[in-house]
C-alpha cells in the first residue's frame, strides 16, 4: 500500500514524487513509457530556470534520477482505471492492481485519437483492457490494434485465451514475435458492429472478429477515474491542485494551460504538499 500513486512520468509527476518523498510519503510513479511524454519530444528548452539550452530528454533524466535517489518507486505500464474502495484507491496498471491512499494524475495533454466506431462499441466487443475482458473471448477470434509496444505483451496474454489473435500496428513499433499471433498489414481505419461481431475496416479491406482489443499509451482522464470534473479537455483543479474528489489531485498539462515545464513542476510540488496535508488528517 503506497501513500501516493502518481500517474504520469513527465516533469509534473517527477516533481510531485520529489516533494512527496521530502514529505516522507511512500510514492509510486506509474508511467507508460518514459520517453512518450511531451518533454521527451522537446529538442531544446531555453526557459527552464537554472538549466539553459537543455534537451527535454536530459531534463527528464535529471528529474527521474533525483526522484529515484530520494526513494520514489517506479512502475512501467498504462494506468487504465482508478477506483475508490473504502479508504483506499485501486489502480489497474496493465495486468496488475496497485493500492494507495491518494492519487495524483499527471497525465500530460496528449489525448488518444479514437477510431470511428470505437467509443460506441466499447463494452460491446471492443475493449481497452486484456485483464478485464480477456476471459469473455476464451476460444474466440480476437484482433489486437496497438499504437505501442505495450500491445505486444497484451497480445501474448490474449493468445493464451483466444482461438486466434491478429495484430495490427496503429503506429510503427516493435511487433510481436510469437507464432500464436498473426501480424496483419492493413492500417485500421474504423470499426463496425456486425451482429455480435466487430468488423475491422482497413485500407486493404476488412476482417471480422468476436473481440477487438485496442492499446495506446494514454487514456482519457475521465475514463481513468469516473466522475472526475473536467473543464473542456483539462481536469478541473483548485489552487491546491485538488480535483474535488477526496484525495485525488491533478497537475501539469492535464490540469490546464499554459503547457509549460516550469508550470508543470510547480503544480507537481503543490499537489504533493496538498496530498501530504490531507493524508495527515485522513
Ligand atoms: C516539441 C515540444 C517542445 C516544447 N518546448 C517547450 C519549451 O521550450 N518550454 C516549456 O516550458 N515547455 C515546452 N514544451 C511543453 C512541455 O513539454 C510540457 O508542458 C510538459 O512536458 C508537461 O509536463 P507533464 O508532466 O504535464 O506532461 P508530459 O511531459 O506530457 O508527461 C506525461 C506523461 O504521462 C504518461 N501517461 C499519460 N497517461 C498515462 C497513463 N494512463 N498511465 C501511465 N502513464 C501515463 C505519458 O506517457 C507521459 O510520460 C514543449 C512540448 C513539445 C511537444
């Protein structure tokens, strides 16, 4: 059981972890892929105080090392869902569940672009979670559509259940090398319900499956935590970075503009202090 789970791996999350450790909170940083956030894409920053002309990757490396040296824990994977159960939160990360007393969302501003038909068919043959829904497709035909390497592991898990697994890459990444998994060439363009099955329409035609699993390194904030108050595309927060849901905080780009590293770092610091104060009275 951690005091704090921090979802994200960019400057907001790492700053939050640094201050959380200074406030003696046991914290876990859950990050999809350490180089998938926006900071990793910045070649050079000139407006981060104290580190002129630094590359985004270098800044991230320094932040991460500082958090680790202070005792923050790290876990690689996509946090798909957070649920409050009594006095604690259960966070589903890949196929694992981690427990904490408080949660900080530091997800960045990147939002997954869904395929036409995806949202409407979610829960009706389309799933974003192998662990949650894999069993429904035991001995059935399954397609995995993935934009990143996380889909490879999920496809391996599903191959142990389904009668067949076809794998489509939504974006280039290292593909599975598993004889139980068939790599498909077409680029998925949309999904369509067909009786109790799902048609995956691609630029090369279409194929029909009992189930379609879609994996990306990001999840929309209100899908992670139901009832999260939003303000347009951002999570609504007050000056303490509190979301209004007890012991749930948000910081960095996911909490609004300006989308800047210095602001993300400051908000991560505030979120950690607010969590420490609230946990002391919880
Ligand atoms: C090309 C470019 C240049 C830029 N230049 C500058 C600049 O010069 N100066 C400046 O101040 N800012 C600059 N920025 C903006 C800056 O990078 C962002 O404001 C900053 O990175 C925001 O930090 P963050 O921690 O909120 O989000 P991010 O850095 O985007 O990190 C979010 C992290 O959360 C992870 N994540 C998201 N969802 C999940 C999930 N469900 N489970 C697990 N992990 C998850 C992502 O994989 C990612 O690692 C630039 C951005 C870009 C793209």
